[in-house]
């Protein structure tokens, strides 16, 4: 396996050291401040809804910024800057009264938790004192576990997605565990439903089927929703979980628009959705399934698109492929069709993992974000870690032997794989691959666990997760790993954001997060002078310095006013 070599420093900042404190650190010449914090009002009626001691009141919980910020994208709408941003999950101990002991004790507390998750759409503006949320902007909107949606594509309306509450199977409610994000070529937001399985439980008999075990559905719901709402009770609505785990499209320019779940893009624990175009104009979406030993997928539309043309059918009519990586650094996309899988098209889309197993897809070390280089036809996927690689199989999935782009047993550090499509065309079937970086610890290990040559004692990190390219073709890498700074992780410090030169292989540390937090979500102001960075599940009392810790999006900018991306 070839690995890019580190060369001379090509970055326009001085890389920073590790941190172990409860603060943010950025390079000399850069500044940061919060853009929006958990519980901050989007509407003036919610002023004062947040208390540092008790959090958010249930009455105002759908009018404030949600908890645990994740993927986000910025849109320019009629001269306004609008950010759509995910709130992946909630920490019940932070949101609920102490007496609840981390589980909701009544329907109001369930409502509070439902409302603190989902998606926020908000206008932001540079006030002269940095970027701030435009309170009461007509673009501001909260989308929660209760928001009315619709579905399209081949599995919409099928028997697999029909419920007692929606016998037509066309009107699902809510989007949940919104992890990574994507931006369509036509300026809409893609929110990616990841660990949806954890929201379902049962008060009676558990329905049977491989589709439940393969997706980890069963047992108790993590927030006891099923005790207060039949929709989440598998004994009453066995098909409800089939209405989650999709790529969902939101129009950030219209706060009254109905979000659409696109079944053609498959159902799994979606990390993000990276949209590019094939040479012939077809739409290509790369997607990872974040589970140990699950797969990487690609959707290719049948129709083509160009600026100004209609978008009908582009995300509902196409082919879903799954990746096979060969040991010789070649690979191919395997089409998931009724012929290749002996499954119906509806089954392929609802149970995409099982379809991927049928065609012999390559089990991966937890595929997180995929990012495509804007300067050349290349895709990068963060394989965050896989403690079970080579040791045991997960979630009723396939065997996970060591090899190919997953070369280390008990992989606690992670790696980033990249592939180049044949003919430089994302629409083709064949590709070649290599590893851009294998994370590791050269202070503790001398073998493969020391990492690739572009990992040094000066830039060590573990568990790459969020990734985005800037306009200069630099790869920004965010981590969600072990921040104990001990043992195998000694010298790595808190989670961080680094920048990679994908030509030389060099990687430099740009930002460190407060202890306890992961760094997730990255987008830029329209003029690229400000980077917006997500800080999820911080520890201590960050960022206020007192009271509860608040997941927040921060602004980062250069003191000299130059661009940061
Ligand atoms: Fe929500 Fe795979 O990160
Ligand atoms: Ca992630
Ligand atoms: Ca992660
Ligand atoms: Ca997370």
C-alpha cells in the first residue's frame, strides 16, 4: 500500500501543538468566537428560553438552536447567507432535570428531547462585530423528529414503509440522528440520517426479520420514546424504522417547504452525502455507512443536469452501487439490482446493507465523511477506526478480514482512503485507490500502528471523521476520537481539526477543541473569510465558563482579513 510522503511545509499558518484543556486553540494570527450555541434563540419569542443551570424550556424548545451540532452547509439565498446545520442527538443528562436520571419521565420531556434534535436553518450576517444569527429571519426554521416530510424513489409507498398512521407510506414524520451533510448542485441541503436505530424500542413483542438485527434495531430505545409515543414502539409500528436512515433533502430558501426522503439513495447509517457530477452530466452521490464492517456506496442518477435545468428525478431515479476494493489497489462499483442481489428493488433500497453483502462489497473500518477534491477527480473517505477489524464480525454483517484499505487488526486510529475514478470521471465503474494517511502514534509504536510517514509526533491524531475540501484543494480533517492523551493516545491531546496537502501528503494541526468534544461540521462564509466549525459534546462549562457545557458552532477568521479556505 503506497502512502503519500510528507514534504516541506506548504501551509500559510504555523501549526499548533496539542491541548488538553477546556478551550479552543487556533494558530497565531487567527481568532475565534461562538456563532451559535445550544439553546440560543432563533426567534425573539424565545429570548431568555435558555438557562445556564436548567437548559431550555419545553415550550420554546423548537424555537432555539438544537444540541450537539454536526454537519452543516452554507447557502446564498437572494443575497442572504443561510446555514443549515444538524443537531445529531441529545445528551439527556444535560437537557433533563436531575431527577430524570437521564431518561424522560413524561411526555413533555420526550417532546423536549425530540425538539433539541434534527436540523436548524438560520440566516447569519456579519454585523461588523463578526457573524451573528439573524433573529426572526424568514429563513429561520427548526426541523425536528415531528416535522412532516414526504418520500420519493422506488421504495416510497411500498409495503415496507407503510404504517398504521400512514397507510400510503408516503408521509413520514421527522428526521433523526442527523449526522453529516451534503449540498446539492442546485442549492439544497442534504441531511443524513445515521444511528436512527437507537430511537426505537418495544413495549410488546419484537417483530422478526434480518432487517432488524442487521441495522441494530431492538431492545430499549435510548430515550424511551416508545413508552410515550406509539410511533417508536416496534410492537405497534414495525415499519416505522424503515422510514428512517435515508438521505433527506431540505430547501433552505423556503421555510415552508416539505423535506423529501430520497429512497433511491439507499437506507443505512448515513454519514454524509458528497455530490459531484459525472462527465456526461449525471449526478453522483458518494455515501458512507458508519458501522464497523459496513460499506461505501455511490448513487448515480439516470438523468443529467446543468445549471438552470429542472432537477426532477435526479435523486429518485438512478442506480445504487457499493464499493469493492481489491488488494491490488484497484476497485469497482457493484450495481445493486434485482439481478445482482435476488432482492426486489424496494428491498435493495430499504435493506441496502443486506444487498451489499449479496454482491460481495468490501467491509470497511467505519466509513465516515467522504469529500471530493474540487481540483481533480478524487474522493477521500475517513475510515474512523474499527476495534473489531480482523477479530469479530458486527451487527450480523460479513466477516472483516484484515487487508486492502483496512490493513490493521484492532484498528483504533483510523485511516483515510482515496480513490481516483477511471478516466477521471466519477460516473465510471472502475477506480484505483491508495491510503492518503494511516493515523497512528509514532511516540508509542514502531510498527504499522505508528501510522504512515506523513504522521509525526507533531501532528498526531486519531479517528478522522469530518472532512471537507476548500477552494484551494486543501483537505480539512476533523477528529472524533479518544482524547484521554494516555496510553495508545498519549501525545494526541484533545480532538482537533487539521489541514492536509493532498499532493505532498503533509498534514498540519490547525485547531484543538475543548476536552470531551469532537470537531464536526465545517463550512465557510460566502467570501471564504470565515470558517464555521462545529464543536459537539464539549466538556467542562465550555464556552460560557459557567453552567452547562453548550455544543456550539464557532467562527474562525484571520486577523489580517485574508481568506481561510
Ligand atoms: Fe455521527 Fe458517524 O458520525
Ligand atoms: Ca461523524
Ligand atoms: Ca465519529
Ligand atoms: Ca458525534
